[in-house]
C-alpha cells in the first residue's frame, strides 16, 4: 500500500480544483481514504424512529371561585348495570361524595365516589398541581368502587385505599404512586376475590405498613414489608382489633360538606384558620337514556322482474295424446 499511496495522492491532487491543491497532508489523506472507503448505506426515512403521538389532553376543571361540577357521562350500560329506570322526563340524579384530602406541597389530592340514590357507580380521584386553580383526574374511574383514605410519606410516595362496594364490600385495594401522584397503580390486598373492606391503614415509611380489614364479624391485621406489594396476616379476631397508628402531623387539607352551597369545600390550614381552596358541587350530571340519531329509512325491496303472461290454450288445437310429447314426431323412413 505504501508504494501505491503516492500515486493515489497525486491522482487526488490532480483531480482537485486549483484552489484545493494546497491542502495540508493530513486533510489530503483524509480525502483519499474517504474516496477509497465504501459508502455507508443511507438509512431510509421509513426506518427512522417516528415521534410518538402526543397524549390526549385530559379534561381540566377551572376553579373560578364558584363550586365546580364534576362531569359524568352516564351510558345505557351504566343504567342497565345499576338497575336504574331513568327517562328523559325523569332522569336519575347522580351525586358526588368526597371523603378524604391530602396536600403534598403545592399538590392537592381529593378522593371519593359517584353514586345514585342507592348504588355506588364509580370511584373518583381529583388532583391539582397548582394549589387548587385547576383540577384533573390522574386515574381512571373504577366501576362500583370507592376511594376513602390518602397518605403520603414524602413528596413522591403515597397510597389511597379503596374497595368495591357492589353488591357488598369486597376486594380491597390500594392505588400507589412513586412519582408524586403523576401516575398511580392499582394493587389488590388479596390474591383472590373475597369480601372485606379496609378499616384503617398507615405506612411508617416507603416500605413498612399496617392495615386493618373487616369481613363481617371477622377482623384482621396485616403488615407489608414492601410498600404494599404484598400483605402478611399478623392477627385474626372475632372482636375489633385495637391498633393505634403512630402520631402524625396535623392534617393541612380537609373536606367539609357545606349545606348552603350544596358542595364539598376543600380547605387548607393556615395557622389556626381554615381557608377555602376549592369547592365541588354535590350534584353531577344526571342519568337519562342516550339520544340516538335515526338514520334514513331502508330502501324498499326491488320489484320482481316482469314475466310475459302465459298464452291461453287454443280451443281449435288438437288435443294432446297422453304419453307422448307433442313436439316429438316419428321420423319417416327414406323413400317413403
């Protein structure tokens, strides 16, 4: 290669424009090797990574100072499942119930359920990241379930207890977060379906927690060593179990039912006073049958094709002989 290199370099110089023949040796050899090296395959546009579509905008409630109304789109399936007889003239009222609130810095969380006069329809979790100016739902609504207690041990790790209420309290679970409430995961308390609900729970740290479960006249105390991923039975009794969680700081956020405005007031502690932050109306959108647009009427079936009427028999025609078709004639013999 050393013997060919000067010739190739000379050829490169001759092939260069007049203004490029005085380039330094290092750049010259770089151009030489660039000419000798095989061209790398170009990546087609189709093979390039495509940008993921933007996440759909989540519905947001704006706090204007008046109680906000939680949107609820009742479907025919909801009414059928809940056994509600609703009509356009007499819709079924739906109510919001809020049971717990928690402040984590400037983030606020409120939970509860949506229910009719007799049936719990869906759980609901409301969150605000700007101190209560705007609200959204960070987790899907769960049919027949309710959420009733919230606890954060730091600015990132928290839990919300809940259970299914229809037809009876059963399948207790937690919603857990590790990113300050941006995302939540559902974690069942038991590995199989069974009756019972969470009476009380408390986490001392990100990993260790205790909960009390009641199943009819049966009371159980469970402990978790891994942040609620699994629970171990520590005590079972036919009488209520006495258990007092460790003392915690006084709550800085609370839910208060306000009869004059027919709303739930979310209030924050400031010293010895509670100041309003937001409010949500008790009444949500009512259930009534969905209106469906009627399509165009179906086209009438096509008429059958017209057929020629059968000819009436000629009374002068000779009658047919039985046993032989009239079109068949006995062939005549040659020379006849």
